[in-house]
C-alpha cells in the first residue's frame, strides 16, 4: 500500500475531513490499549493521514536548504510566536536544586503552564476555527514530553507532527505552506525541545534500544536526509566530519541534529550513536532517506510502547480506511 495515496498532506481548505462525516470535533483519546489493537492503528484514517503528511513534506524539502526562499503565511508566523512563548517560559522557569541529576522537577511547573494555556495558544493560531481548538490543543500538550516521568521521545515528536497535520486538515495550513511547516515551524520546535531537554535534563522516553537514532528525535533525520538528495558534494559519510557539520549545519536539519549529539555526548561516535554511524556507510542520500522511512514505521509507528499513547479524535480518526 502506498502510504501517501490517501492524503496529499496540507489541505487546500476544501477537503479538510475525509473520515466519518461528523460535523463536531471530539477530544482525542487513547484507543490502543493492548498489542492486539495495533492492527486498528495501521488500518486507521489517522495512520494514513499521518504517514501521508510525513511523506508529502519529505517530498517537498527534497534538495532544499534551510536558507532557501519560501512563503511564510500568517498561520506559520503565529505558530512561530506560539513556540517563542514556550521558549520564553523556559527562561522564566529555571531548574531547581535537587539531589537527582536527571528530570529536573521545574519542568512540571513549565508543563503546568502549557497545560493551562494550550487552548488559548492554539486559539491565537486559528482564530476563525474556534470549534477545532480543544481537539487540536490536545496534540500540542502531548508534544513536549511527559510531566510525570519528565521524559521525551519519538511519541511526543509524533504528537507535534499530528498537531501540524490537524492544522492542515482544518485548512489553517495550506499546500503552499509545506516548506515553511518544516523549515520554519518544525525547526523552531526542535530548538525549543533541545532547550527543554538540556535545561530540565529530561530522560529519553522508553528504554533506548540500539535502533535509536538519537535519544529524542527521528523526523528531522528523515526530512534532513531528503534535503541532501542529489547534493553535488556532500555524501552520507561526510556527516561524521565535525568540520562539515560546523560549516553546513545552518542549511541542513540533519547536521543540526548531529551537532546537538556532538555537543551532548562524549566518546567515539560509533559507540554512542551506533545506528547513525551505520547510516554514514550508506552510499546515497536517497537510500538513507528510504531506509529511514522504513525504520520510522518499524521502530516508532509499529511499536506498541510508542503508539499506546497516541490519541485519536475526529481529525485523526481511529476509523478504518475503506480499502
């Protein structure tokens, strides 16, 4: 099945809802409570829409630098303001002195503010779609980590992609926003998440198996590898070279991720980031990109410990796609 058959990604505004024809929005909730439910997820509108969104954006940024010119709409500008607000709250909520090194409890205070303000933040992004605000705000709250465990992982990252996908489905983000969705909004989101991870010493969510690309993110490696497709000089092996990383990270999301890993981890790269080290041996960026998409499905979207936390509403529906 071609994952991108169902939804071309950002909405043109007239096809916002392809699921059950319910006029009302609903608060998203968990639907995957045991491993045997995973089939429901794979067959759902939510899975088709989510994967279609990821692949559409993957295609859009192919061969583009972060510094390229692209349209920035009012909705995109408002989303960046939202992320600036989250960033400012980190500055206003410094870490507390505590005996344990990881999981600074000041994060809970920061999260409580988001929990309280999420609907107002989303309402400022989509002032004309007030009925959709409570449903979409749930994904924003899920996208920044878990306040009980003070951890963050690929499931939280997926919630942010789901948040953006929902904004496309209500027509707030449109087809000509695609480049800005990644280069403006998602890239700024990553900066805020890195600041959260560093400031509050957040734990990686779940047990980090050898498959993990880094402790926290996956999507920027997919979209970042797409940026490199058909690059005249830079090959996958070059990202192990710190000089290359330092020279080009402002143009390439993939190298931004590598730079962050280099800053946070010590010791041989092959030991602390084994999967990435393996990827550096792949001959072409298009092979890296295809391999990462397969890996993302297998290691994130098809893993029960990740998907049990995913929430389904009217925009990302658990209802099955009619084959």
